């Protein structure tokens, strides 16, 4: 069994598909227990019974439609009209626009590609240093993962069997903390830029609102519908997908009908990968629970950890390393079932754990040497990867400080749930 485990690790290192590694490990486990492997097929098919599962492909499809339309340009114009007149306004616009867009697409790489082409040259024209611009756009791409209807939030809720409504609420204040801390850094950098401040233009704001009038109801549909009790999460996802489809294809006509199959294919390739990993992970998780592996891990960790604070410190270090190696979807389905019972042993609220998990994994997109956003930005802006490392380092430090605050200040995540 040890030899087989080492072989699987080597296969994973050399690029074998993750779902195949997970499925093989589950098969070996069931076979060792003398369980009929047909049971594993039933475990995988049980994914169809998971709550809120329909929300994943529907929100993903809506996000891809938005990214292929001119919605990113309208979003930048609207946030610019609202915030661009402030000191450091354009940098704050970058943070706000990227956070909003990533929340709906669930993919930070898409945000860098879609909004980077607009924001990066605009920041240059506004007089910001090139290194700051590169770091800001790259770092902003991962913001928004804590805001509804973020796909990682939904996936964590499905895997951990935690209320997705609670997760949507719990992510608001921690997500705002990240934005505020980065905005503070933007204002500090802006102090050295000598340029006259513009005044707020009501005419520009009115024009931006008129241009974005069809996208403005989206947050109301998602959040208002869910928290008013009018929609369940899956129903809100269906309404969002239908609304975006009607607006972008039939009303604004920015996406042609013949382009829809390709957009569907691209979005469902992502969803298919997530669901495939999720399905085999369910089988693997059920084997581990039956074999008592979480309890053995808890006993092992208890030998090194003296309390909740020590556990959270070790968890943060582990998640930072994990986030630089695995994408957030794979890490969620692989790691969350293992750390949940351990965290419960230290009286950590599962909703707070989810926010800590996602906030720390968000840093993985920016963690050298293999953070995904670093390579996307290097390719998108044609910059050496070492230059991207250097440009994002201040932002990585600030976000790390924010994650530490989120981790050891659980009331920040849970305060809105107590209202």
C-alpha cells in the first residue's frame, strides 16, 4: 500500500490527471477493505444528490457570457465614474471592478485577461509606475472569491455540507477587509503621483449607469433573491444565467447565436472538470471516513498542536503551500473533508473555516514559484516571471496580513450571521 501511495504521488508530480489519482487511491482503499468496487461507482453517482449542485454550471455559464461581452468595459466605466475622481481613484476602480467580475466568473485568470487589457494601459496613462500597475492588476484578479455568487464559495458549501447562504454572508466583511487594505496601499503609492484631481461628473455617472443599466440588476437578483427568501441558491443561479443570456445575446446583441456553442463548451469544460474531481473525491472521502482516517489525523495533529491558535497557524502555513501547488477547486474537494473534523475538534466554526480556507487559497494564486495568476500575468503582459514576482510582492504581503486578521478574528466572518 505504501509503494502504491508513493507511485501515485510520483504520477501526480509528473502531471497525471488529478481525478485519476484520486479515483485510483479510492479503488485501492475499497479493495483493501474487501469492498465491492461497484460501491465506488454508486458513491460517484451520488454526486447527483448533492444540494445546490445545479448552481455551479449555471453561475459559471453566466460568468463566461459576461466575460465574452462588453460587460467588462461597462463595469470599468461605471466604477470609474463612481470612484475615479478620488485620490488613487483609478487604482481603487481596478480593485472594485476586478472583485465584482471575479465574484461572477469564479475564475481569477479570466479577470486578468478580460479587465487587464482595459485597466493596465489606463493606469499607465494616469501616471502610476509600471511595476505597481502590473502588481495591482495581477493581485486584483484573485479578489472577489469571498463575494457571492463566487463558485469556490458554493463548492465549499457543497463539500462541507454548510449553508451556502451563510457562506455568502460570512464572506462580505472579510472580502471588504482585503479590499480596504489594498486600497490603503494604493492611496499610499498615489501620494507620490503629482496630478490634479478630477471632480465628480454627474453627467458621466449618469451615462455610465445608462450604459450598464442591464447589468446593474444582477447583484439584486442574486443577493436580494436569496436573502429575501424568494429564490433558493440554485433558482437564483438559473434566473441569473437566463437573464444574462437574454441581455447579452438578444437585447444588447454583443454575443452572436453562433458563438454560444463555443462559450457553452468552454464553461462546461471547467464545470466538467470540477464535477469529475468532486465525484471521485466523494468516493475517496467516504472510504477515508469509513477507515477512520480523519480520527487518526486528529490524533496525530493533537500530538503537535496544543490549542486552537497553534492549529490555525499550522493550517495557514499548510494552505499557503497548498494554494501554490493546487488550484482552488481541487484543493477544496481534496482537503476540506480532511480538515473539517480536525477543526471541529478545536471548536472552529465550519463557516469561519470556509472563509479562512478560501482566503488563504486565494493567496496561492500569487505565491511564487507556481502561483497561477503570476504566469497568466506574465503571458498576458509579456513580462518576465521574476519581474511579476517582484511586482506582486507588496500586494502579497498586504493580503497575507489580511488573511491572518481574518483567521484570528472569527467575529469578522460570523458577525452578520448573528444578526
